C-alpha cells in the first residue's frame, strides 16, 4: 500500500523531486538551474537538498569546471520509488475526497435553502 512520505511532502522538496523525476536516469541538473526553476535562495535549496540526500533520495555531485565549483543533482532509484509511492498515496486521498466533495456540492447545504 502506498505510504505518505513526510520528507518529500514539504512543498519545496515536493517541487524539487518533481523536477528531478522528469530527468532521465542519465541526466543531472545543476544547482543553479534548479534554484532558478524553484525560485528559492541558495541556503533554502541547500537545506532541502541535504535532507533529501540524507534520505538517499538524491545524488549530489560536486565537481570543478575551470577551477570553479559546480554542483549537479540527480534522483536515485530509491528517490524515484519514494516519490512514486508518495504520489500514489496523494492520488488515493484525492480519489476518496473528490466523490465526497462532489456529492456534497450536489446537495444544498442545510439552512441555506432560500437564502440570498
């Protein structure tokens, strides 16, 4: 059964993982490009990356290009699995919630009949 993932669920980490999930297994994204896509600060992104790296969900590769440090990021197989399971858990919540909401919307709210 799909489990809700507290590590991934935090909004910035959820968006971050969604970006990484759209990369192929052979593709990485630079720290700078990811920061621009997510519109977050260096420090904010770094904190979230550390949390995901500790969980084994992402791979952080630090290299030097022309003596300048560059950081590249990719999702791990464990991260792909955790994200997919989290999305499945969210979808199950929606599957249960939407019919209930639609059913309630179809009936007038008690005490509201005739109100303007």
